C-alpha cells in the first residue's frame, strides 16, 4: 500500500506522549505534585481490566500516578469511593470503567467535570455542544488530531459519521461541525448507507461492526477514519474492510495503528489537562 495513503497514528501518538512527559515534569517542578488518576471498576469484566492495565502502563511511562480500585457486589462502597474521589484534592482524574449494572449507570453523572477525563458526563458533553472549553472524549479528539496532522481540510467538506455513541459518534460530529464541515449522522437504521457514503469527502466509521463498510460503498475521493476495534478470530479489525478499501480510497487509517494508538495518548493528555483545571 502507498504509505501516503495510510493515515498512521504512530508518529502523532509519539509526539503527544513526548508533550505529556515534558508537561508532567514541568508541573512537578512548579507544584510539587503530579497528575493522579483513579480508575474505578465494578464487577469483573475482563476487557475492562485489560484496558485498565494498558492505561496503567501508559501512566507509568509518562509519570502519572495511577490508582485502581475494583468493587464487587457492593454498590454502596462503589458510590462512596466515587464520592470521596471527587472531593480528594490528590486525585485529579477519574475514570469509571464500563459496563456498569443498571443501578449504577447514573453514577457517571457524579464525576466532577474537571476530573472527567473521558468527557462523558452531561456537563462535559453540554460544554462541548455549546462550544465551551472542556475535556473531550479521547477517541473523538483523536479522530480530529489525525485529520489535522495530515493537513486534511475540513471547512466546507462533507463528512459522514457512522455511529452515534456519546463517546465517539456524537462528539466527533460536533467537533467536525465546529470546524465548518457539513456533517451527516448515520447509524444502524440509516435507510441507504451506501448512498450517504458515496457523497462523503470524509468518513468516520464508529459503529462497532467488523467490516461493515466495504470498498464498494466508498469512492476514490474518500478519506476514511476507522474507529472500529473488533476482535475476530483473535485479530483486531476495524469497521471498514481495510484490504479492499485501501486500494480504492484516497486515505485511510489502519487498524491497529491508527485511531486507537492516538486515543491512548490523547487520554493521557486529558489527565494532564484535568490536573491543570484543578491548579
């Protein structure tokens, strides 16, 4: 594949990581303390635990203090820890791992917006919608970082976002609109997805269905940002059929090595930003 067509996230992620390392060192020198992340998990979801382990490693590499608490079958303790974390000045960032049981789903709203590094509370999302400065969901911001890194114009471009989650589809559509793109939101009930994609200059695929989008649905002018992280037969693949689509489209992110790689470091940057919010 022509390397100019592949929107690799590796160099960009490395640059963001270096910024975070330098910034944490500066903050330690200025304040005598460093960013401190609490990851709180309820239950024993294996995928969440694996994700937590990756976050712990990233924090260690950058100099961020990491704390993990796992609660099983005790909703009151979970809520008490979350409440205390909001009030504890030492803890500057909070992540609540999902999935959560129904009785705890509203607990996400308890997170102090200044410590909400995933940008998932209604306060954070509301600020994003209104155009105020806030912590933005890392995956949505990673999509924008890749577009900017490769100098892809957004003003006046037609963007199609496939997927409407609160952590990717909806926020990335807002970010694209704020940069003057014309955005169409698609999802599982879109009547003719191919027709919508054929009109797109930029496609953001964030629906969580492996190889949902094929080369036949795209055009030679498509710039594709594939957010999908689907494990099939032990292999990580995206929402776009990469092998066939890469030969046709103008540019495309690989999976792995694309959006996810950048997302990991944007999350670290959000941890640094949350520390600054509180100091």
